[in-house]
């Protein structure tokens, strides 16, 4: 290319070319006929033709502009051009309902497995329905109705938001002071509470006396030469955390043969250190020992008849001895020591 040559201008756009072509066609074929149009019908036909052409030109220009701009109508119509949008988050009310349902289900599963079926359980209709779904006997349930003002006649109260709103602060201060399990938080909080016919004051007095008796019995077992424990299990024995029924069972076992304690458990989720530990794991070193242990446990009668399961662990067998909730008070008659 020579130094005097100029760069060629860019080609006109499609909208510009189409508009110019239509303008020239109108000037040559339509506009010359307008002066000769003497009749209104002819003028009307010419005007109609102009309008049609202008509309056609506008449509063609719009399509050309879209094509020139790189539009992709097919992709836009099918949604293939952009990423798939995620499903919207749950609303705050939906999240609250889901959290409450989850807490109810967890509490129902725990109660069905842990709470004695000889205890009457009071609950709101939704909680009672969840308990039935988990296999808790309907004969042991009392559903609180709109006119219920107290939980009298129950041994366990499932404290949901509905029950707390209905029974008020008297639920915890007068009728059911102790929490043995807790699930969820805030409005979705579900608590498993022990109800007492004698009122909160009488129950707390009996619970305190029972704690002192457990402290005394636990310390004696921790020092028994026929009982071997882990450091953690010894601390729980000496702190009075072990259920009364387990203490009585261990004392009876230690009077017959050596007891090797692996650990304690099942104090109740979310209950802190207040709920007694109701499960004991004992190591059985031989088949003979296992048969003697199982025979002894099977011969017990309520309230000292536990639920027993055995699990093999290498050459030994772990025997789990568990009592149901709630833990009774007053079974130990040993003298209280400070």
C-alpha cells in the first residue's frame, strides 16, 4: 500500500443499508405518484402503502440490529445462555417450622428409647403425634387440650413452645423443675421434664437427699477392692452422678464376684450434670462370667430390672446395663455422710 493511500471506510451497517434501499424505492415508485392522485381512494392506497413500507422497514431494521448486536434468541428462549439459578432459601418462618419439627423428632426418638413406658407423658398434640410415630404407647400419653392449666397426673412433661405458652412459668417453678434431656434452642427448644405430684419444693428436697445418698454409696464402691474402674468412671462415682439403681446393682455384683467397669453413660442430652447417669458398661472376661452376670441381671425385679445388651470386643464381652428415665429417688437407705 502506498503512503498516499487512505484506509477504506468501514462498510455500512445492515440497518443503514436496508433503510437507504427502502428510502430510495419509496422516492422512485411512491412519491412521484402522489401529485397525480386526484381521488381520495388513490391517496388512501398510497398512504397505506407508505405506512406498510415504513412498518416493514422498522421490523427489518430491528431484526438487523439484533443480528448485528450478537443476540442469541434461541439460547435466551430456552434459558441455555445463563447458569441455572439455585432454589430460593427458606423464609424465616419456614426455617423456624423446620427447626421445631426437627427438635420434636429428636425428643420423640429419645423418649421412646429412654423413658419408662410405665410413666405417663404429657405433651401437646404435635409432640404426642411424634411420640406415637416413634412407637411410644398411646395409653401412656396425655395430650394437653386448650383448657389444660397444669400437668397433674403426668410423670414426664415434654416442654415445647406450645406447652410453655399454655402452662406458663408454673411449669418449671411448680410442677416440673428438673430437665433430664433437651433438644434444640430458642423457639424450637424441647425439654423433657420430670413432673412431681408433690410439687417442686418437695421434689427438690428429695432430689438433694438422694444426691447425698449417691455420693456416699459411690465413694464406697470406688474404694471397694472388688470393683475396678477407669479414672473417669471413678470420678463419676465419687461425684454422686451415678443412678441409684446402678449403685445398688453394682454393690450386689461386687458381693459375688469382681466387677470391671468400663464406664457410665446416658445422662440425657442437654441436661448438663444434673441428670443421673443410667447406663453402665461392664467387661466380662470369660463365657462363664458372662452367663453368671446375665443370669443375675435377668433375675431382678422392677425397679431394679434393667435393659441388658452384650457386645463382643475381642476376647472379652462388653455388657451394657441400662435403666429407664426418670431416675427414682429414695431407693438408697444408707446413712448420709457430709
